[in-house]
């Protein structure tokens, strides 16, 4: 695996030993591979299914942060319950309970993009409306994201300061998902959103930080022409300046 592919694995995947241990004899199959060779495995099936994320070569801090966010958010909106996380010699893992529905980029919903994109927009609006900004202990502000960007080598400190200086005024503060790409919305059999996953970056920010990326993601997953459908489902008109800005922030952070 070379770190460039993101999607449902197209070939058999070797299951890491920690995942097999946590599965405790239940059936395991890989259901997602991300750009940094992180894998998600489904364990079991039906109402009792679970999911285990595996990130090779990492210290587990990402999963510790995600577990804290899941525990906070699940009091307000459908997100997975964290069942455990840990660090092994070759990587880190996070185990969560399953939720109803399937990913918005499963074959069924890729074949029905209008329903999928509508569910994503409505789900994102419901998430933003449900999570209380005043009580949220996490930030996803431009300042906090750019402060970490130089460490990753994607932008110099001077470039980060310049980008922060030209940030547009905040439209509406919400608790953002932080990775609102299409795969992270779940959709039930009736075509309604049923939950959200992968909340490792959840935090308070302008709602356009989520909306800019969610609309962008429709291009990657369904093709051109679906951005306005998502915004209509959310209940907002396009804001080209904020969309362009927050997409640039996404690129460098």
C-alpha cells in the first residue's frame, strides 16, 4: 500500500494481530483504506457489529483524542461508542460499536447520489444544530489548525500567519465534524442520515469549515454537480469566498 488510495480495499488485506485479538474469534473484513494506509475493519455482523481502526506507525494520540470526542458527542447525536483503544509495537487501534446504516459511499448510495448528498446535507445540519457550542471542550478553529500545520511541514509559520490574517469573519460558530467528507455520514435503508463516524477532529469552528469540505467531497465521491444539492439540504446558500478559504485551510492542515 502506497498511501495514495482512499476507499473500499480492492484486494485481500492482512489483518493486524491486535485487530484479530480484539475481534476475539468473530469474522473480520476490511471495509476502508485511507490515504495514510489506515485501515478500518468490520467485526461481526448485524446489530452487534463493531469496527476497529488500525493506524500503522502511530502513537495512538489520534485515537485517544477521537475517543474523548465520541464520548462527549454521543450524549447529543448518533455517533459510535468507543469500546477501547491502544498502542502496539507497530501501530495504534480504536474499537467502536457499530451504528445503524451504511456509509454514504457504499455502492448503493454511490449509485443514487441525489439521495446520498441530500442525506449528507441534512445530517450535517442536524449535527451542527444538536451539539452545544458553549459546552464543547474542543476547538477546530483556523488558528489552532494552522498552529499545528508548520509541524507537519505543509506550511511555513509566515504562511500560516498570512492565512490567518485574511480569514473571513465567522458566519456561525458550531461544533464542526472536522472531517465531513461523504464516507463519514451513515445512511439508513429509508435514505435518511443515521449517524456520523470518524470524529477525531471534532471541535468548535465556523460552520463553513465543514460545509466547504463536505461540498468538495461530493465531487470526489459522486462527480460534479452535487454541491448545491448538499447546501440546499443543509438549508443555506453558497458562500464562494468562505468555501474557497476553508478549502485552502483544509489543504494545508
